[in-house]
C-alpha cells in the first residue's frame, strides 16, 4: 500500500517514537502521555506544538492505518512503537535523517550529522549527503534539497512526508570549504548553536536543583545569595 501524505502531527508522532527509542530506551515503547509530552517538547522542536492526548491518539490511529505505528499489548498502560524502516521502506540511517527533519525542520547536511548523533553516528558529511541523495532520487521521493539561501554556504534539506515543499529543488552546489580541523564552517556553526542550547538547559536544571535543595533543606556547595 502506497504511503499517503502525513499530517504535521502524524509526522511529529512518528519522529518522536523513533527519537525516544534511542534517547530513552528504558521508557520505550511510549505511553500516550509520554508521547504527547515528546510532541509538545519545547527544545529541539520546530515548530513547537501544543497538542492534547486526544489529538495524538487520532494521529496514532492514522499512522496505524499506514503500518507505521503499532500498539503494544501486555502492559497495564497502552504503549506504542514505530515501524518506520519497514513502513517507509528505508534503512535505519535514512530514517534517522528523516526523523530529525520531521522534528527540527529543514537543515543542512552538517546540521543533520550533528543532530542525528544519538540516533545514528555518520562518519562524515559525505555519508549524510549520500543517504539524502538516495532519498531524493528514488520514488517516492522522501526529501528535497532546497535552494541555497542568500549568504548561506550550504543548502538545506526538507522532508516530503507531509507533501511537497513550496520551493523548487536546486542543483547541488559546491560544498562548504573545510576548516583546518576537518570540520566545515556550517558544521562548526551548528555545534555552536547546539552548545548554546545545552548551556541554557544546564542553567535551567541548575536553578531547579538549587530551588528543590532549598525547599528540602539539603546543603549545596552554592554560596548563599547576597
């Protein structure tokens, strides 16, 4: 059966299931509540969503009809798992790339290599581009290379699971020159953005720990506020 166009929420649900299988394996398959939280996650999501469990359950039903999601029995809580590689007819490497495109929107090959680190570790950017090119050339096409933005060194890629993107595909341009350490300028920029995001999360977690410690009367090494 040919895969129909997915809704944005169906794509988000499928991507969250793939992501959490790798990042929180002890909690996978996911309950409806955990899956909804993953869909509404504020970090590493573009766009950010605010959906209900009823919305997610409806999306699950649509994905089950496409043989992309299965319901797991044998637990007191109903749980769900993905069937993306078989349902999409793609290797796990390609599924990892599609997952990040569904979660974070269009990205360069360098950004995808960085962001898929916990799902699949690609040896280099050329390896990422190889799987992207394959998905762009085979039928049905799963990704498209977007026109290079003015001033950008690399073109971005977008997935096609939710339908055609409203920009034409372009001929691949020259790759960004490598820095002396072997990383491209785009990859370094992506690393810096990820570092800034992680620093913000760390500050928020640190503030939360200090607040909880204060409420519980647990001593910390933090100097008292002046």
